[in-house]
DNA sequence: ACAAAAGTGTTTTAGATACACCCATGC
DNA sequence: GCATGGGTGTATCTAAAACACTTTTGT
């Protein structure tokens, strides 16, 4: 019987793709952290990079719990729904030269392989206020149209996340509080458009969302707008 | 800066859900291995169990490569397409009493956590002949309707795999050689039915698959059948 | 009165569903 | 001639797509 399993252990991390819906600009932004500069005296030529919030898992937590904890430690975001979507484990995924400095400072064994389970979350961008923590120097929202070069293989991870929400926008809208408790149908349509990247016809959109009966019409209208005021709606509570 | 990552390493494994389509019985079966009995003198009360083929990953292989290698080592199956579908990492996923004996024999640290990336493959059951290897004592095909109790959390992993193919049968049919190179439309319909678990109407099925143009009609018919001979078809080569 | 977004219906098209009989072959 | 599975068409329903004008408010 072979014994090759004896010492073959690996680092395991989680990475979080947090997409924030910016209703005003009608676009999705991704939450990135800027890696903290370590003491420059010790580490020459260190260049901090942007990265997805992510870190190694702890011993007695599930992967889902790890994702929540790590996101909280780096950005102080709490209580959002994170969904696992893919696992990245190429042997070289953290061994690009651009990442060497960070690893040298933050890992006992900078050359070790790291396998990462990627998570996806969608939030209202004005609903949470990230606050950098742990090794995050600060946090920023970046439009998904203008993604900088990220640490490790994070561009690839983000790309896969964006594919997923484009394919199934509807699955990521209900019950995620991406809109205020009371919203207009135009707001909802804008959200769908931002997620799918498509333009939708107003009448057809309204027909289709009324067929699927997500919505409760409210006895309340917009006020103070310089056009015909829109009716407000809210989501039905999930049927389960 | 915290250093908690220092020694926190984990075992990482891959597990393969290989589903074999049995055309004669028109059903899907899953490939299981029977864990090899170690020397009974040393390990009392060892009970071998059925399990999905899976093992720890090696150092310099990608996850996809690991899945192929592990499957080959345990069953001598080669060259089939394996697709990652979910990662299971609950801290207790390998710590049930039923699994303790196996771990004691096969792992340096039997209490260590193991995170596993699960893979899915679909094959023609008469197209491959598994041959047990490594710690597999033998291999068996079991109908997905009658799954025994499996090692670790493998029942859960298999359940998730079956959900996935039920939801998107069409994605797992093209280009997987689940049928002979020449096949009849009834054979194809049976395959869809086995994968989706649904009964389909013959005329409607034929209409829909001819709309989507997967198929090349061949100038060849069944021979020797005691009914009207069916025309053969083959798949178009993938368009890419 | 004008600007700005809200709101509203009909027609067309395509795809999904339901359904029943004749055909070619081997024995 | 009979048993067996192969093969075919139409009517209906539903969902998606295209498309333009009137309404209500604030200024």
C-alpha cells in the first residue's frame, strides 16, 4: 500500500467575490482589498496589489463559515449570503512573481500550494460600508467594466463569477436585498439589466415579472419626482 | 499581523462520481469501489465499505489532473471527461465512526480534516471496464435507484451529482460518447429519459432534437430486428 | 407648456404539449 | 398474419418579442 499521502498537505483558502449593485449609476461593482504594505525596511520593492478578499481557512469551521469569517475580518462585512461557486487549485496559481513579496511576508511557507474555494455574494452597495481589517490596507469598489490586474489568479476567479450571474440573474435577485424595501418597477428592471448586461423592453419586462409573482404592489407612490410618480412594490417573503 | 496560517494545512482530495449509462436496462449506474480489507490481524473489526473513487491530490498536478489520476489508479479508467461540480469541506466530513478504521490504516493522521473537490463523469457502461487498483478491492456498478450506505459523506456527494444531471441532461449528452457511434432516435430518447427521470413523448422529442441540429442522419438502417428497422444517426462534431 | 419617466395592449412568432394511426420487418 | 417497435402531423397553448402612445407630476 502506498503511503504518499503522509505529508502531502496543502493550504486551503476561501476567496469572496462580493458584487455591489450601485443603483444610482446602475452598475455592478466588485469589492477589492488593497494589500497592506508591510514594513518597507524589511521587504524591498514590495508592491501592494488589489485582490479579492480571501484568506486561509481555520481548523474547526466549515467552508461556508470560513468565507463569512474571512470576509468579515478583511472588510467587516457581516451577515451576507455567500455561495460557493468553484474551486481553483492549479499548482502555480499563487506562484507568479507579482505575488512573491506578499507571500514572503504573510506565509510561513511562501512556496506552498494554495487551493481556494471561491464564493459569490451580491449586495446593495449603499447598504454596507466595508472597513478594511487584517492585512487589508483599504477596500475599494471597482466597476466590473474596469477591473485592474489583481493578485494571484483573482482575475480568473472574478471572471468566472461574472459569467455565473450573467447566466442566471433571476436566481441572484430574490431575497438578497439588492433594492430598498420599497422599489419601483423601473428600479427592478435596471437591476436585471445591470446583472444580465442586456437591455430589456419595459412592457415585456413588466409582463414577465407579473407572471412570476414575486411582487406585492403597495399603496404608495413616489413623491417629489418631476414626472409621473411610480408605484412602489416589495418582494414577497420567500415561499419556503 | 496575525500568523495563524502558519501550520494550518489540510488534506485535499478529489472524489469522482462516474455515472455509467446502461443502454440495455436503460438506467444510470454509479461506479463504486469496495475498500480493501487491510490485514485483519492488525485492525480488528474492520468493515470494508463502498465508496466513490477518490484520494488525496499530489503535489504537482492540477485538480483536474488529480481527478483523472486518482480515478485511473483505483479503477484503471482512463481518458474520460471529468467535470468539477462542488467542494465538500465540513470539518467532520470524514470523522464518522464508520470511517475510523479505514482512516487509521490509510492516513498518517487519521483525525485530520480532508477537503474534497468532487468531479462528475458520464460514460457508456459497456465502453469501459473498471479494474480495481490501489486500495480498491473491487469495483461495482450500482443503480442510482439503489445506493448503499457509502463511506464518508459520499452519499451526499453523489446526491448533489444526480441533482446536477437531472437539471441539465442535454449538457451532459453531447460529445460524451454515451451511445454507440451510430444510434437510433429511440436510443437517444431513452438516454434523455434515464438522465432526466422523465417520460418523453416520441413525436415531440424528435421534433425538438431536430430543431437543435445535433444530428447527422445516416444512410443506414437496423438489420435483423423483428420490427420496422430504424434509421441510424450520429452526432455532429462539436462546432468549436 | 414642457420635460421626464410611468404606465399600458396588441400582434406576431416560436416553442412546448397533447394526441393516434400506419409502416416495415422477422417469424 | 401477427407481434414489435419505427415513424409521422396537426391542433392548441404558452411564452417571448416587437412595437408607440398617453398619463402624471414639478417647474
